[in-house]
């Protein structure tokens, strides 16, 4: 299999079985043996989960994991999943994000049994609960400047407002609700602990003032509850039995339960699962928004993004995402996942259902005269040799065909090769403009009696045809240069200088039927999805197959030594990747030798 950014190589390289395949099959089998999706104290028919996103961006793969896990568990226990928007921060929430999130859930195939509701539906109830806590001495208003307050919390010492009288706390809370100058300097804090070893229990904030208009309530509301105060109330009221969230919030579980006890409300059970971190990816909505706003990417559906719509645009099937999530289940192990794994699952879905077509480079091609062949001889071929249901296509053998220059550069004049889906042939009279230039012309002498099994090279070809299709092929690499960025690293320093590559390809006539969203396999190049069928040149995006780092890169490093080439960003990238792959292989070999 060859892609446009990687030179063609011998078929024996492309058809080698990958040990990675065996690894993934073993992992999938293990996942089937042990059910990783289970809940504590779950009663069949009574489980209620919930998915409560903040409408401050589009759903990414981490949110997709949360939504899918909640839905899967609700289904497993024949229960319900609720959907609500956590709209308690008017500085971040936007209505268009709400619509986008609902669309993304439809794309994921995640239905909900109730909703969408809104946390803001319960603002009045939250005010009542907060005032009741103040009256019972369980909450107080604090005007300590933020930095000083943070230092007090860190040092485990109280501020001077902690023991203010109830009447003063009620007065200040009223100032907060009215958004006055004094109210803006104040926050409401729960009176939990000063020096608890768990810093989440050191008098957490319950309310702050925010004068920005709310998407649903306008300027009516001035003081807004924090997520930590709001969440247990709404979960309890809406009947949630199991509140699922990532274990980065584990330290706040005690706080959640404390609020339930303090307000004397039903206590849902919190279940933790690991946060999904993907290598070479930005998962912070704030950072993703910055990349969009500064035009580093083309938008929220840019194929280099981890958003749901970007992954679907790049050719990911939702079933592959579901497999990926199901295999992780409720595991609490926090690590960085490799994209190759999920793309491998995707390939297993695409392989039996993707019709096969042929293209060659439209910029690096060799025009070949075929001796004794008539012009445009029509023939039929299955679109998929193992799936007859996909039907057939008409293809043409002709007296003039095009080969990839990168293929012809691998052979010497007179070598016998196999023309795929035709027969063996000798390639003669190879011409180059200069010794250092790639080949441009050649002569083909057909050899139908030749043994396909004995040829080293199998070449794809396209006939010279006025009805040939011109395609734009796009391939995207990782947006970041570092697999596991540190939280304090500058995003600007991590952006890859080049992460999108484009080539023009010449395709067989049968490609004219393609429509936007169609997924196909281009012979020896890989899987592609049609991104745009409206332009004169159809635009296709390469779909990763999860195997790149095993085969393509090392082969590229060897082939660069023999192929006359023009320096390009693609070559630079491949050389760097090859060096990295070689370094990893050397490290593994050294480790194995040390064990022995």
C-alpha cells in the first residue's frame, strides 16, 4: 500500500503482515473476555446516568468517550441517560455551541431519554439552598482578594471573613445577587475545613458575580453558582443514580458528597473513569478555540483536530470509536493513547466495504506507449475482490498508459513488472530529461505469459483518457511536534511548521461517480474519504490506517537514497519520522539484549 507522500516500494514490503495487527486482535479478544463497562451498586432497570457538557466548544474525542460510556452503561442496565447543558458560566457558553453539541451527539448515535435540560433551570432552587446554608452557618461571604484567598487556602489558614455573623453574610450575598460594586468583590464559600489534607475541601467557592448576559436569562442573573455547588443539586433533583466523571476530579468527590449531606439531598454515586489523553493532540477547549481564532487550523472540523466532526470528516467510523471506548471502559488508568489504535479499529470496518480504484501522480508520471495494444479496450472488474455486493466498474486498457515516476525509478531498462489487473510487461526505453531527473517516458511490451508471482514490482497504472478524473489528495499529520506536551508548555512552541500535504492525482474514469462522504481505497495508497465533490477537481482526504509507523517510514528512509527527488516538506517529515522509528527500534533491541 502506498500513499502519495511516500514513494512506491516493492509489493513484498507492502504485503508483510504487521505484528501490530496481532497485538490489536489480542487486545480486542481480551476486552470481550472481561466486561469493562460496569457500575457499583447498579440495579437493573433503575440506573440513571447523565451527560452534562458546557456549551463552550465542540465535542472532542474526550467528550465523545464520556457521552458513549454514559449511554452504553444506561443501555447495559436497561436504565436512562439524561442530557443537560451546564450553563452556569455566561462568559463561555454560546447558543451556537449548544446546537453543535446536539448535532455531534446525533453523529455519535448517542440518544438521551430526557433533555436537554439546563443547570440554569434550577437557579432559584440553588439560591434557596445557598441561603439556607448561610443561615445554618455552613457558608459565608468572603471579600478577601483572590490571590490572598488562594494563599490562605494553600497555607491552611482562615481569612478574616470566615466567622462573620449570619446577618452580614446574608447582606453580602444579597449584594452579590444584585451585582453591586461590593457584591462584585465578594464570593460565597462553603464552611467545610481550613486545613483538610484534601485541598478541595478547604472552603470551596459556591458563588461568584458575573455581569455578562446569560444566553437564556439575559441580565436577570448576576451571581452564578460554581460547578462544584451546582452539580450535586441538579444530579440529585433530576434523579441521577450514577454521576460519571473523569478521575481528574477525584479529589472533589468528597466535596460533592459533603454538599449533598449539608443540603440534606439524595446522594448520587460518583463513578470515576480515566480522562482520555491522545498523543500529539490538544484537548483543552480553550487551546482549541485559540487555534481556530488565530487561523492555525481551518475551523473546528479541521482534520488535524480531535473534535468529533473533524474525525468524521477525516473518515473515522463511529463504530470504531465505540470499540475504542468500550475497550477502555471504566478503567482508571491515566495515560496517553496512540491514534494508531483507534485508526486500526477503523480500518477493520473500512476494509470489507470500501471499493477499490486506481490513480497515479499527475505531476510525477511516466507516459508509456504500449506496443500492440488497441486504444481504450473496455473491461470489467469487481470493485472489491472479496465483496461482490459492491458491484463492478468499467476500466480501460489502452495503447498509452501512465505509471508513477516513483515506481519506474525503482527499475532499470528492460525489467519485467506486473501491471496490476492486466498482465506482466517489460518496461523499456526509459527516458529522463537529465541523469538526476525522474523518468518521463517509456515503452511497455506486454508479456501475458509472465508469472505474476515472480515479479518483484507490481505497478498501478491509468490509461491516457480524456475522461480521466483529476483529484486533489490531502494528507494531514499531527498538529503538534510533541507526543506528550507538558501543561505549562507554550502552545505556539509545539505547533508543527508543516502538517498538511497536497498532491494532484490522475484517476481512472470510474472515479467520476464519487460523492462527498464516500470512502474508497486507492490501490497501494490507502483509504480516502471524499471531502469535496463540487469543485472541478474532487478533493480527497487520506484516512490513517494505524500502520504507518511500522512500514511506511522505514521504507521511505531507504528509498530516499535511490530516488532522484526534489526537496519537500513531505520528504523532510518522512526523514525525521524514519530517524525516530530507527531510534526506537535500536532502543528496543538494546533493551532486549540487556534482558538476555
